[in-house]
């Protein structure tokens, strides 16, 4: 069994693509997540596919109950920074981020990191192709400006 976490400001656009596509790509890993737009933060927690497993329960319990959540509450990338630290300490991510963007899924024992845009995007121009077909599974804008809010509203109207 899996749980899918989707931030409240994200919307599934491509409802024809089953989650099994991402599970197959991940090779059945316990956590499927995407690299972040910012090279300063290695993963984006806005959309996560989490397998109900002992490993997942331990990671998220440590994230929720441990000091990391409180420590990262007022820091850039909030829980993403805390999760990256847990994954690095647990050997699921290397100590250093890749020097270039991922071109394919990066697989670890329990973790699958998908390339940017594979699971979600925050760029309106990546939402649909010129033919009107969905190009991304989930649209998840950041609300850093009014423009992002307008982009999200426009995507939802179309």
C-alpha cells in the first residue's frame, strides 16, 4: 500500500497517468520524490509517494517527532532540509548533490529521486504542450509572487 502526499497548493493535471507508472520507474522504492527546482535543496516535498513500510514509518517519525523539524522550521526549505539531512545520514543520499540535473531516476536502497519535471512542475509553460496535451503529472507553483498565484489560477481554468 502507498500514501500519496500532495501539498494543498498542488493540482493533479494528468489524471490519465496511473501512479503505477512512477512506482514502476522507482522499482518499488519506499519513497518516490522529485529533485527540487533550486539546486540548494535536493528534493521537493510537495509531492511524495510513500510506501507503507517500516523504513518509511521510521523516517517520517524521525522527521515529525525529532528535533530536526523544530530546527528547520524557520530555515530555507523547511521540512525539505530536514528530510534531506535524514536521508543523507541514513545513506539514502550522497553527502554532495549531483553536479548536474538528473536525466533519469536516481535509485537508492529505499529512495527514488525523479528528475525535475517528471512528477511535478511549478512552471506554467511546462504544464501543457502546444497541442494542449498534459506534459506534467502535477502542477505545484510556489507562491513567491502574485504571478505564480495567477499562473495557478490560469492553469486551473484551462
